[in-house]
């Protein structure tokens, strides 16, 4: 019987369907497997269903001589050695599109939480400090009629930009290349990076992690932003230099930040956790029940296709076909 290793417990019933046909091993518990646990569980597998936190490198692939597919449950796939998997004839798939709208929703949730001091307000009430209405209580920033800057106008960035229409916002964006379709869908204007920093009241990072985006936002960039601006990261933590963000927030170079991802995840810079002008979430961009179940369904469908001798959809390394 073919073996499938799954590195995390997953919602929905797709995994139960796999159990009727295959030898399925699932890492249980509320934490990701350690490196040694992952290697032990994956060894000899015909298929792996992995999370973006799992490193699938030469050692893992070599431990599975009959490996046919690595099905990553997420959009990103930088955790997988794509060239080596391709060399070995192993399919690599991801779960794009399905989480686009849900992740865009969370970007806006972070924007509102930071701008309108939602978390502070919740604690204010819970801790019994709400004794009366006061005109100076928890003053935040408006969102409507402001300028939204999007760093990375792909699927998610475009979805974020579409929502700005309802708030009468001006939308700017910066990409490696212009996204004409995204411009039509959002009314956004393509600008260079310094202009994005200078003109935006809010910046949402929705770019993939690559050589250009890695460490793109540091203290020098924060100093070019408005002192009333807010930055939100729903992409990859390494795009922001966390210690320099903490310094910028502490010195009030910018007004606030909302983060769902971190530079050394799951570790979070200690200074950030001490600041009250940043909202910190535990990587829940796609964490609606409906979306996560659909992500799992896509990952499982890819595995079933590969193990049945087919070519899975959402193939990252198309040259394996």
C-alpha cells in the first residue's frame, strides 16, 4: 500500500478519504513536527502533504525513493527544493486562488485593528477602564479617503485593492512589472518604490519572497513613510526587518503596524511584543474554516491524481510532466 505522510492535522474529511486507499500517517498535536520527527515520518513515503513551515530538501526527497508528489498546503513553496524535486521527477503542487479573498479580508482586518485601536479598546473594556465616553479616548486614524499602497499586486494584492473602492481610497501599487489587469480591477496607479513609501497612508505587503523583496522594508524605508502611516504584512515575514520595524515604531517614524507573518516564525521580535502600536497575529491569513477545508481538498486532490498516475493540477514544476 502506498504511504502518505501529512505533517499536520487538517480540517475537513478529505484525509479520511485517503485512509480508505492508502497508508496515511499524520503528525498530531498543536505544533509542527521537529526536523527529526519530519524526517522519521516522511521516510519511504510516496506522497507528502506539507505546510510552508516544513523544509523539503534533498535529504527529505532522498529518504523517499518512490516519492511522486509533494503537495504543499499553501500558496508559497519556497520551503521546497524545486530544482531537486524536478530532477528526481517529483511533482510539486500548491493551493493557489482559493485563499486569495480570505487573506485579503485579513489584511483589512489588520488595517482596521491598528488604525482604530480595536485591540486596545477591547482590553480597555475587559479591564474595567471604560468608565465614560471621552472625546480623546483611543483616537485612531481614518481609513476612508486615504491612500492605500500595495507592495505586490498579484492575486491577493489585487483583491486587497478591490476592497478599497468601498472606502473611496486612492490606490497605488509597486510591482516588478505593471499589472494592467489589476489596474483595471482596482483603479490603482503604478508607482516606483520611493513614491509608494512617500505617498501611502497604508501599505499592505502582498508580494512573494524573492531576492528583491527579502528585507525590502527596513529603517531607511520606514523613515521615508509618513509618520501617520500604517504598514501591514500578510505575505512573508522576511520582507520586513523586524528589529528595524520595532525601532521605527518606537521612534514613531510610522504610526502603527499589523503583522500576520514573521521574520523567524514562529519567533517574534521581543521589542515588537512590548509595543502597543502593533497588532500581532499568528499567521492566520487563510484561517477561515471554508478556505482551509478547500485548501486541504486541493492538496488531497493533487495527491490522488499523482498516485493514480495522472498529472496534478496547480503544478509548480511543470517541466516534470
